[in-house]
C-alpha cells in the first residue's frame, strides 16, 4: 500500500467567525441609530410645540392687559371730554372703545381659553384676579358712558350702535346733567377703579412671568435631552466607523496580505 499523506494544516480564521459577530454588532448599532434619530425628531417637535403653546399663552394673557389699558384710556378720554370745542360729541375715542369691546380678549374670554390650555393653578390664580378686575372696569366704564350718553346723545354711527347701554337708576335719572357728568367721572376716577387698573397689570405680569419660567424650564430640560441623544448618535456613528476600520484591517491582514 502506498503511503498516504495527511493534508497540511494552515493557520488562519474562518470567515464566519469574523463576519457573523461583526454583522450582528453593525445591525444592532444601525437600529440604535434609527431609534436615536426618531427620538431626536420627536423631542425637537415636542420642544417646538411647547414653545409655540407657551408663546400663544403669553400673547393671550398679555392681550388682556393691552385691551384693558386701551379701553380704560379711550373710555376715560370720552368721559372726561365728551364734546369737542365746536360742541360736537367727541366720538373718536368712543369708536375705538366700541371696536376694542368687540375683540375676543375680555377677562372672561381669556379665562375660558386658559381653561382649555389646562395650565397650572399658579398661572390661573393671578389671571383669574386680573380677569375679574378687568371685567369690573368694563362695567364701570359702560355705566359711566351711559351717564354721559344721557346728557349728550350719540350720533348714528354704525360702530356705536353695538355699544351696550346700562339702564340708569331712578336716582340717576333724577339728577341734573351736571350731576350725571360728575357721577360718570367719579366712576372712572375713584380709588377703587384705580386699584383695579393696578391689579390687572400686576396679576397679568405675574401670570406671564410664571408662563415664561415654565417655558424656560421645559426648554432647558428638552434641550438637555436632545444634547444627550445627539451625543449618543455621534458615539454610535463613530463605533460603526471603528468597526468598519477594524474589519477592513482584519481582512487585509488575514486575506489580502497573504494573497499579495
């Protein structure tokens, strides 16, 4: 019988022993990258939505103060100077007042919108006080305007036809014209009315400050989360690059270099 020669053993590693773990790791890292990208997009959208909602809430709250200030100024100008020098009723300020009265930013309307937002009690509490005082100012303004209208009837202007009229008491109807004008001025010049003006400004500003604090805190938390997600994305990407470099180096050493 002829002598049989055993096959010569050579060193090296199998392709499967290298490729299977590498492909598994790369697959996991790719899934992680997809999850991180989706999380970043979701968190960014959440931050954008938060800032938009916060901006809207601040604008609505601020509009209460702006509208209240405008109505106080325009009604006061008419009440204190109902007729011009030529004897005509000074309706310019009153038209501006009537138009502002129709805008949807009265105290009760603002409160209704904020109930829909579902904000914290520390936001609603000062806003509720501001809304209540702003509505009280409107009642006093309309009462005072009605007293002036009883002395100086308003011209037939379309904008003024929608202006509500307050029914005067019997005592007010019995007053002289001068007494009714004095009573109208007292309604918008008394200390209680002035305190309402200060209250509206103070409480709206307090509400806005709380909203801004909440918005800033939420933005900081979300920004930190996005930073960590982006850091994770960069780390995962670098890991993939390193694995590819190591894989290329292994194949070059075990396959390409021997062939060369």
